[in-house]
């Protein structure tokens, strides 16, 4: 059963073997963090008559984060490729947050998204000595 689980993850995320073990180890923590981000965003609009964003916007945000995670785990990364991918991720989140009247990513979600990015970077066996997102982040 465990072997099927590992195989399913490898096929789903198209992860090369040498990155698979590291990714699987981090996967549960990343999923927990994504759920926290998602639930925080959904809780904010629950019961609102005219929320600034919808559950579809939340799903888009989570999808953007999942795509980033999948790409980073798909093959070995360098600082240069990771920097490019992080920049693209932050720009995508900036655009989505702007579309949502800057209400989608509040302080709690900002902190959790930055934590998520750092965990993905760590899982990719890379390290930045500062929060690389601050130079592009508008949330």
C-alpha cells in the first residue's frame, strides 16, 4: 500500500526519483499549511453579503501555490531557477490579490504563504539568506 502511495505521488507530480523522498517527507506539512491558508481565506468571507473575493479566487490561489510546489519538486533547482519561479509565483499572487481588491491575502495569509514558499525551497534543497519575496510582493 505504501509503495502504491509513493508511486501515485511520483506520477501525479512528475517528480524525479532523487527528489521524491525529500518531497514526500515535506508533503504532509505543506498540505497542512495549504489547508490553513485556504481555510483562513474562506473563513474571512463566510457570511459576508458582498465579499471582495469568492471561493473560486481562493481555489485559484491554492492552485497557483500547488503549481509552484509541483514545479519546484519536478527536477533539481538552482538558485537562479528558483528565484525566477518565486518571482513568477509572487507576480501571479499579486495579480490575483489586486483582482480581489487587495483583500485575499491578509497578514495571516501573507505569513503562511511566505512560510509555504520557504518550506518548498527547503524541500528543493535550496536556501536563501533573506525573504526573497519582499522585493516583488504587494501583499
